[in-house]
C-alpha cells in the first residue's frame, strides 16, 4: 500500500485537511505579521583608526612663556595623577607672581628673565584659573585656564 492511500482514507482525510488548513493559516499569519515588522540593525561605529591622535595631549609637565606681561597661550591641560609641574619662562625684565585659583597654587614669585618651576598636586579634576600678578601690588595682569584631567578623560 502506498502512503497516499493512507492519507486518502475517507475517515482520516477531514482531520488531515483541517490540520493542513490550520497549519497553513498559522504560517500565513506569521508571514503577514513578519512583513510588517522588520528588525532594525544600527551599525556600531568602530571609531577611527587614529582616534588616539585626536585626543588632547594630557601631561604632567608643561612650559608657558611670559612676554610683555601676558601668557603665550590661553590654556593648558595637565594630568591630576602624579602631580603637575609648570615651567614659567619669563622673557620680561620684570618680576611677577603666579597663582592658580581657587586655592591650588598660592602666589609664587616669578623672577625676571628666567624660568621659574612650580610643582603642585591637585586632589580633584576641573578647570582652574592661573593668574599672572604684579609683583608690587598683586593685581592681575593676565589669566590662563588650567584644566586638570583624570587619566583617560576626553573633552566633549
């Protein structure tokens, strides 16, 4: 006897036909729904191969020139870990004082026509303001932004 003969048996045919129709309806319902719902895949940006070269240089030691009672730059960035050192290269024949506010570096003498090294340790990251002060009366002649960063920090 052939397998078709079993399916064609009059008593089994209605059950088989109903089962096939129910299965077809169930599958066709899934296909209709899946056409309406499409999974969205968002690609992950791998970054650029030289992204590390685009990060700001963060170091523990910098040199800043002073000429005509002004700083040579508007800001410096230093690492918080391990302490920081600023070399103030004074090209003027005038003595000054230098401080970093608030309460990071107290007013320190900067000798005329020489390099003054100021070392300090910050307990927190953040933006501070360095002031070049008159040696005679202490008024602010120039300002510089001093950004103290944690290792691995990236500016937005």
